[in-house]
């Protein structure tokens, strides 16, 4: 067991020597792997951020109910009373047309336009929190609300969130497909690196076989080479994503503040980063295994 | 220890490298296989080390039939054989010390014990002061001595050498031959394939020609 561990330690040392022995080749291979893996890893990070932001927006789905513009306050108060009696309504907040006008004048920079209008153009409205947040229950409630007297328009505020969520799910599937394709690319890069390593180590392999080396002894450093190259490529991808996150955080924060959103771009989650490193190492090992099957299979000396 | 029983080796497309060879080598014996280039000397050594398989007859090494040896068992056989090649097969990107260390690393020796053995082997062939140098810095005779150190570092019971004195001047060839005699004197079985078997006057001799034994013992020495 100790001898076996020692041989693995020696194989790791040899693999590292081979990696550092050709620094330019190693650097280019790591960059190629890093960029290839950074695309799906970055995509995963962006979609995770978007979904997290979306969860925040959709946490309390609401229904907006707008009265007719010419409806009197009495009608609004009547609707409010009916809303309080409805089972499907958890909460209903009346936003009067005066409140809306004041808020619009203060916030949107359209005060002069609104002042020029002969009368308040906004209707009384309600912000309704439904008791059941499931889409079908909300649709049922919306249909019920549309039947109330003097109600002009009912809007499900979560509908767009659901559409965006579906779009994000589609995007995430695309990222998985991209990851699969680029994973094949990583295997191909490792396959080629190992093949070149085997070709340049022909003399050493031949001598080792003549001195009593087993297949496992000869293959071990190449397996480690592939695994380490994959792992370092994964680490390069992680660093690229980390750098891009730091670079994008400012502009995205500014954009979010323009929309009055409390959102900050989060880096790749620790679990995702560990998964990225483990997968890249495993793909490197797989590339080495495929390459050795092709290049060492014929050796019998 | 080693027995050839009507052994033949044929290479495609029908070239007989060895034909109907029978002989025995006892444990601790010094055996010199003589003959001109192409006589079959190297093929004979390759059969013993399972680098080649016979196409006829049986090669027995310590009772094991090389012809029927499983591929996975070959490394374990070779670890008990010291091999010295005509072209040395040294690794020129490794130091002298690391070249000799290789068989022990393959066998999984503990580092301290391995280092002790490597230095002892290098001392035996007179290369200990140059252990950190690279093989390219050595002369032809020194490179051959390095190859011998690598062959004996695992303390094998059998030492096979293929033309170990080829391309060496007369004095260096005598020095190298003397090293093999020293190993024989401490009980190692030594089989040397050589175009000049006069370098091994105390060896039992077998002479090959076109893959066949043409003379043995005193007759071969004559």
C-alpha cells in the first residue's frame, strides 16, 4: 500500500515536471480549456443570478386592479368592501388617484406634463395580494375581480416573471448543452496533449518496460497529467469567471439602480466552483484514458 | 536455471533467426554466446527476457515457460533479470543517479534504501563521483558502465548483456568485461552475447552461426 502511494506521488511529480517542462504549451492548453469552460461556467453564474433576482421579484405575486377613470370614490370604496369579503384575497390596498398623481409628479420627471392636463388622468386602483399564489388560482381570482362593478382592468403582475422564468430555464438548458459540447472539446485537448506526451516519451516507456514496469506504472503519470491539466484548466475557467464578475459588478449594479432594483452580481457559488473543478479534472482523466487506449494499446514489449 | 529445448524463432516473412537451439545454463554460470553479426545472439537473449516469444520449442527460466507466460507476468520476470543493451538505452534527460534509480522506482523500493543501492551500484562501476551529471557527459565506456550499474542495482540473479563491449576500445572493453566477471564471482548468472568471446576466457562458450549452435565448450573457444 505504501509502495503504491509512493508510486502515485512519483507519478504526480513526473506529471508536474512534464507540465512545467513545456511552459508555453501548457499555458496555451490551459487557456484553451479555461476559455472553453468559462463560457458554460459564466452562463451558469449569470442564470443563477437572474433566477435569484427573479425569485426576489416573484416572492409576493400581486394583482393590480384599476377602476374606471370616471368611477367615483364611492365605487372604489364599495369594491374595497367586496374585496375584504372575498376568500381568495389576502390583502387589498387602495391606491387613490390622488396618491398616484402625487407619486408620478415626484418620481418620473413628468410633473409639467401632468400639470398641463385639465384633470387627473389616473384611476383609483388596488394592489391585491392573493391568498393562493399558484398561477391557476390567480387566474381564477383575476376573472372574479373583472366582474366587480366599475372595474376597468385587472393585471397579473407575476405573469411576466413567469415568462422570464421560463426563458431562463430555456437558457439554462442551452448552457448545459454548451457545457456538454465544450466538455468534449476539453477531452479532445487532453487526448492530443497525452498523445504528444506519449510520443515524446517513447524511449522512456520502452526502457521502463524492459526494466519490468507494468502497464499501470507506465500509464499512471499520463493519467495524472490529464487530470492535473483538466483541474488547472478548470481553475483557469474559475479565475476568468471571477475576473469577469468583478468587472461586470459595477455596470450591472448601476443598471439595477436605474430600475430601482436591489441587486448585486454574485460570483460563482462555492458548490458550482467545486463542481467545475471536479468535472474538469474528470474530463481530463477521461481524455487521458481515451488517448492511452489508442497510443499504448499496441505496446507489448 | 535456463533451459532452451529445441527452440526456434522465425520472423515474418519466414526468416529463421534461431533454429532448433538446445542448451542449459546453470545458476551462477558465466556463459558467452559468440558468433558474427546476424548469428542470432541478440534474439537468444531477447527470448530469455521475454522481449520476444519463441515460435517453436520451449524457453524455461527458473522453471517458467516464457512461451506461455501471461503478458501481465512479464514485468515481474524482468525485474529479476539485469539487462545490458548494446545501445545502452539510457535516458539522456535524467541524471546518472536517476537512470540507475529507475528500476528501483519501478519495483517500488523505499527512497532511502533505493538511494543507498544506487550509490553502491555506481560505486561498483566507478561512477559515484559523477552521480549528478547527465549521461551525455560520459564517454562510451562510461555509458556502458552506467548501463551495467542500472542492470545490477536491483541485485538480479541473472544478468544478460548484449554486445556490451561493442564500439569500445580494447582497454575499455577489458575493463567492462572484468566487471561482468566480478558479478559472476559473487554468484550472479551472467550470459553475454559478444562478437569477441576472448574477452571472457573463463566463460563457458557457445558459438552460433545463422541461428544454429555450431560449437560449444572448448570447441567454441578454439
